[in-house]
C-alpha cells in the first residue's frame, strides 16, 4: 500500500502578539504506520516550524492536555490515529476556553473555577480529625466513585456543548459529573438544599438543551448522560417533597 501524504491545515494565532492575525497554515507530512496526530504535530514542530504551539504531557490519554478540534470534532491528539482520517485534516483549538496560542488553550482556569462553584470537596458536619481511622465503604461504593473520578479535564465535553457556547456560566457536563461524584460518596453530608443551590438552575442541570454531544465526544466514555438524568431525577424528587415545616415526621430519603 502506497504511503499517503497528509495535508494539515492548522490554526495559527498568538493573542499576545498585536501583529498576529488568525489564519490557517498548511503543512504536508508523510504518513507512517500507526501514526497519531500527536506524532504528526511533533514532526511538524521539530522539522518544519518550531514556533507551533500545542500541549502534551502523557501521550497516553491521561493528562487531557492535547485536546483539539479535528475536522470540527473535539478529540485527543495522542489517541487519534491518522489512518481513518481523510488526506486533508483541519486542526483548530478547542472553543469556549481562552486561547494561549495556536492549538493551545487554557482549560485549567475554567476547571479550577468550576471546582470552586460546585464546592468540589467532601462536606461533613464534624471537624476533620487527622488521627481518626479512615471511614470504610463497600467495594461497590468505591467503584462508583472511581467511575466518576476518571475525568481527565480535557475539555472535550464542554467544547462540544452547544449550551456552553451560548452561556459562559453554564457548568457543563464536567461540572455536573463532579458534583454527582460527591453525591454517591457516603462520606459527603451535603444537604440537598445546598446541591439545588449549585446545580438546580439554568446554569446547571436545567440549562442543558439535550443535545448530549458531551456524551458522544468524551474520550474516556464517562457516563455523562446517565449522570445528568440522575441529577435531574434527584432534584425533581427533592422539589416534590413537602418542606419539614409541613410534616410531622422525618422526610424519607430516596
């Protein structure tokens, strides 16, 4: 089989350079067996243009730093093979996030702020005791937490979200997944009223317009759609329950 010559049309722009103009620059790379986009970009930077900016750390789909738009779809460069792609590939930075330069965007600031908004820590009624024995949980509970903790914060779900593009305050599926992780944690004592304050709004679960592109493009196949449905059911049930002032007994927890 003849080797292909791939044409990459790559977004170039340095927002910190007043004379830089956004543009697409073409590079031609000879395809090699099992080539990934990361490999191709590294060859371009090492052999053709050392000024090309893109991010990578692990090359194993763990760090999430190499996410970009590949022919309009958010993907990780390190795990995207070139074989199934056409001869011409357009690479753009992820939308929604602040552009650092070329294909590099700042996802860290958004995820840090999102973590603060959803109060991404275990809430307990008692003070932390460093010398206390670690609380026990079942294997099933630990596995459920781990499943929701696998997010690598690549930003693909947010970049694919139509609502996020229209509303910069929207938490996105990453924010919803983060708070769902603590709701399944038996150590977290956060009252449902506090949960409703964070995600029971148009910026939370009720702002989702149901396209679920987040679920389609998550590179780790996280259960984004099912967790969104879980949060909506939980908040709907909480809203339907009578307030404590109108009941004579304890309110059942479902």
